[in-house]
């Protein structure tokens, strides 16, 4: 098998769930076909399963490519069109089946057991339906394997925005999962002009997904388009002598705060407090979690007007002996967004704002997913709370360090 580096990484991965997110023509289906055949050869006498969204995709893509690869390697086989499986033989010995199933009707994924499963084009289905399908697939993936090996379920597909693929492998990442990216331009076997044709016919956002294999908002522009989960990553955590700079967004029953540590020229976002009930609860939580630390809070300036029990939100912050820094009014939304994007990556490709996405999963997802609606950051999805808190912190720390603005404290 002539395989590309990303395909080899996918095939060799020992994770319980390995995903290959890839652009058009990057070789993801070739990787899937190669791995399902290798697994069939390894698991003698144990069935494996290959899943696609529709029967037409099985008939037009999976069956021809799998059978062609089996012939090339030297296996003999029998295709059962009625029950949708390929029975594979090696030197005349029956070594088991490659079962093929569609995902358009999850209730039909029943009545068999396999030792390995592979899902192709997972993001074609709506996210909720794909979640149901996946639960059905792993329920079938329970044949006992030799030497106590775990049953693995792998996934390949093109990113279609922030759907099931992103949620499973990025939002819910874990040590048992591995995500491998493959770019279209890394495939030297594509016909001449293929990439140029894509570039001529797709938007910038679509090219990021369909050429680079990136998860990106495909329905509207992404607000924090400079954020890159890998390039803007830090493993920095809070240290004993740190001063904690906390950006805070006020919302009844959904208070949000992010904790920034300034280390030389960089702002490290090292923790988050999300979904807190009210200002009083937020203050108690900060005091409990960060006892003994010097704390500066950069709140939503409208908290000077909002009142809880006769006290403004900012009055409550001061009662807890926090140093409170804010302008006379909130910065313009566009200015705040621009400030965050510049810090994420400026014109010189410097990243002065980096995020511990393991400690701050809500913020990291919000930076990736918040989009525009009617020319303004969309406030209907809930992603704005974490990013607003970050924006107040970024602009507040810039003011405090003498860059611009007026202080009230």
C-alpha cells in the first residue's frame, strides 16, 4: 500500500477512537479502506464494520474501493449485495466479513457483533442523529478480541463546521482519542489544477475546511478568526507569586470570568469560572479558589449601574477587597473584538494572548465558534459570555499597563 504520512499515522494509531479530519482529495477514504482491510487481516474469524451515511455511498464508493484493494493485495472475496457484506478469504480460508451499514436509519444498526468499526463522512448527518448513530455503532462493537485488546471505533471525514466530529474529538477530547489532520495539498497524486479549481470556487472559510481540514464556522464569519487552538496554546497554570487579572462579564444566573496571568510580554489565560449564579456567588468563589493571591478584576462597566439588593455589581466586587479596574463606559464592541484578535495574532505574527484550553474549555470553544449575526457578534448562542469576559480582561490589562484609556478603581 502506497500511503501518505497522515494515512500511516491514522492506520498505526492505537487510540480507542482515532479521527482523521481532512480536506477534499486528501486521501481520507483511502486511509479508511486500507485500515478496514488491515483490521480484517489481523482479526481472523472476527467481523469488522464500515459505515457510510447512505446506501449509494456504499455502492458507489466503499464497495468498489474495498474490493479493488482486496484484489490488489491478493485476497479473494465474495460480495453479498443483499445483506451488504464482503466475506474475505485468505488462501481459501474464510477469515470473516467486512459488514457495511448505512447511518441514515440508526434503528437498523442491530443484530450483529464486530471487533472493529470505521465511520466515514460522519459530519454529513445532523449532530444529534450522529450521536445516536455512534451509540448504536459502539454497542455493536463488542466481539471479544485476542490478548484482551480493546474494541476500537475510528472516524474519517471532512469538517462541516462545528458539528459531531468537532464535539467528539475537540470539545470532548481525552487521552483515549487521537485526531489527525490531513491537508489536500499534501496529496501529490491529485490531478493538475484540482486545488486551483477549489480556490476559484470556494470562500475563504470553505477553503479552510475543504483544503486545510480545519474546523471553522461555515455559515458566517467567525468573530475571533485569529484564534488557533494549537498556536495559541499554553500549558501555563497559576503559580504561587502570580497576580491574577480577572476579566468578568455580568449575567444573572450565568456569570462568566477568565483568569489572566501576565508573564513577560504575554497574557496567559489560565483558568475560567463559568455559569456562576450572581456577583455575590462569583466573589465568594474567587476568594475560595484563589485565597492568598493578589487579584485585579476588570468587569463589564455596566455593572456600575446594575444593582443587586441595593448594591451595584461593582460595589459588591469592592466589598470583597478586590482591586477593580474599568473605564467610564464599556469599550466599543468592535474595538474590544479587534483588541482580542490583535493579541491572538498581530501583523508580525506575534501571539501575545495564549490560552490553556484544558483549563478553559468553555472559552476555547467560544473563541472558535462565536460568529456574526446581522453584523454583530451573535448573542443567541451563549458563546458571547466567555469571550466578553476575555475582552474586558484584555482591554483592562492594556489600560492598566498605560496603553490607553481611563481608570476608575
